[in-house]
C-alpha cells in the first residue's frame, strides 16, 4: 500500500471526503487514493470531533479536519474548502472504491480553461454487491426511465458537457467554487445540484468523462428508498429557491404515485361495477365484463403494468451498468417502480409543506437532518 502526501506538501489537487462514523469503508477509499497514478495531491477527511476516522487518518498520514459541528454534507464540504488551498478540489464519499487512475483521468481536463468542473459515472462494485444492490444499480442506470440521472452517464466521445456532476465523482476549480460561494449553507440534500446550477448560471461549463468511473457501494433497498424520498423532497425545495432547476421530467416523475393510484382505483371501480363480486375479484378471468367504460377501466391497469415492466426491462438492458444480468435486470423493474414512487412521495410531501407553511419547508433546516448517515 502506498502512502499519501502530508498536508504540508504543496499540491495541485485536494480530494475532500466528508465522513461520519464509517472508518472501515473510509479505509478502503484511502487505500485507493494512496495508489493513485497522479501524485501531486492531498487527501483531506472532514468529520466530527471524536470520530474513529481520526485515528485512521493518523495511521495513513491523511489530514483530518474537524467539521465544526456540521449537520449536513454541504457544510462539511464548505469547511473542507475553507481549510485547504489547492488549485483543484475533488469530491467523493467514504464508501467508494477508487480506481488507481481516477484523479489522473479528471485532472487532465483542467488544462482546458473552458472546464470549470468535471466528473464521471459511478457504479456498484459488482463482486461485493448483493443481487438487490446490483438491481438498484441497474435501475439507476436505466436508459429510459432514469435517463436524466448522472449515475451511469456514458457516451462515445471523450468528454461531454453536462448540467450536473455526481457528488461522489466530481472535481472543480477552486477559483470557481470561491466565486459562487461554495455549497448552499445548511442544505439537507441536493447540495451538488444547487452548486452546479449556480456554477452554470455564472457562465461556466461542467463536463463529464465517461471513462472516469468511481465504484460506489449501493445501500439496501430500504435505505435507498429513504434517500430517494428525501431527494424528491429537497429537489422540490431547491426548485423553489432556483425555479429553473425544475423541468417537465420532474413534473412527470412527481405525478407517478398519483397516476398509479388513479389507474388502480379505476381498475377497482371497473371490477365492482362490471359484475365481479368480491370473492371472485382475484379471478376476474372467469367473468365476462360487459363492453363499455367498465371493461376499459379493468383492462387499462394490467395493460399499464405490462407496459411499465417492458419499458423498465428494455431501459435496464440498454443501460451501462456493469451489474446487468438476467436476474438484476428482471428485479430492476420492481426497484424502478419503488424509486419513482418514493421520489413522487417526496415531491408531494414538499409541496404540501410549502402550501401549509410547515417549518420543515426549508432546504436549510439544520435541525431536521444530519449528514451522518452511515
């Protein structure tokens, strides 16, 4: 295992890692950074006082910065930015497996003055992921139903201009971060979305290198669903602060739970009004429902279920996830359904909070969330 340069060594690159109570996985990330082919770099871990990572960083020769009581990732990253002086600032998380050429692949693009920031895709490490974690990765990379995400964005050219960089795999010029004021203070989520938006409206360009992959562990389906609900919530609040962040695709996805409920309600109505008694409800194939609106109501629901699964499977098969297999692709349709549902629930919750004037309807509510999620 190689060693990381000390923080007293001048460097062009600083890799910032916010971390809380996750020393074991953090150690794996630091191992990868110690073996980087690019060496003019410093690694800085930002976390709370008393965190087990402090001792780990001492053993690895890595600088540890007290997060000053930060309750979210945005504030922790801002502390890291203020405590370092490198020309370029890279961001990743403490639950990644870092390829040896990650820094080298991203740093090369900053020779072009037009590049304010650059990132790359992130995938689940196939060998150590469960079938459900692989299915989650496949769902994230679905070419059709989650085509707007940056999880697995890949393309034929060497670099492509994008609107947003994944927080787990991104790099910026410090001068640009300083100009826009860093991350939105106190943001409980979507901090990378808002940062990138402010960078772009300031006239700068962001890019993505499809070959600069970061291996990022996926959590269990319960944890991921909670994260997606929170993302739908904070993305809605972020769009209140920055209206141009919201587009037609967000409206479509946010309406997903409502459309599902309407479709299923119509199905129930058609069954009950078409002569299907409750004991026979789950065997409607034995009943002939009269032609008319009732028959349409009954048949639209299973037809939409079949259509959704077909689109989900095709999009998953077309996606770039290395976790694609027969099993993960099949399971990914159920995962995709849950993620779309949870995103819509999060959006609806945020809209209700805004309408009712709830005190939770603020994206910088420091008392309600904590970035110490591991």
